[in-house]
């Protein structure tokens, strides 16, 4: 969600929240692929950037 506009169509960050523009959704949180990649980079101390 864009913090400046409250717009949900722009989704930044490493976690996806199940929420629609109209406020519907169950607010479940899911790790995005980018979060999984970032965890891999951290765990390899920056050695694995693939």
C-alpha cells in the first residue's frame, strides 16, 4: 500500500497483505518472492545473489 496516498494497487515491501481497495479481505500476510530472495541473501551473508 502506498503510505502517501493510501492506494492499495501499489504494493511495496516484502510482505503481501490480503486486502482490497474497498477494505475487504481477511488481512492474511504472505511473504512475497522478494522476501524469500532477501532472506536467502542475508543467510548467505551476501554471497548468493541469484
